[in-house]
């Protein structure tokens, strides 16, 4: 309950976890179906979902930035060069 202090790393942990999970789930679905399957190639099929999930590791703070924040705030590591 850090209402007025430095924000915790919970948001970074959750965001990073679900971004990476989405990439893995959609990649597994593409592997399972095969690249040429209609569900993969559909306008909003698994390929679309994969690239959308991939963009989540880039948009709004890259996965590397989220990892840096977790390292600093959870693990107490020194601040990396930015």
C-alpha cells in the first residue's frame, strides 16, 4: 500500500508475464495448426493474434524496460544505463 511513494513493480511483473504468455500461446497454436491452416491465415486468426501479442512486448514499454524495473524494484539491482 504505497499510495504516495515510489510505485511498486507489480504492474511491470504482470504486464511482462502476460505479454510473454500471449506470445507463447499464439506461437504454440500456430505450431499446432500449421502455418497454412485457415485459422492461422484468417483476417483475425492466430497469426494476427501472434503479431498483436508480439507488439505487446514493444508498445507501452518494452519487455527489456519492464525487466529493468523489476530488477531495480524487486531484486534491488543497481539502475542500468539508459
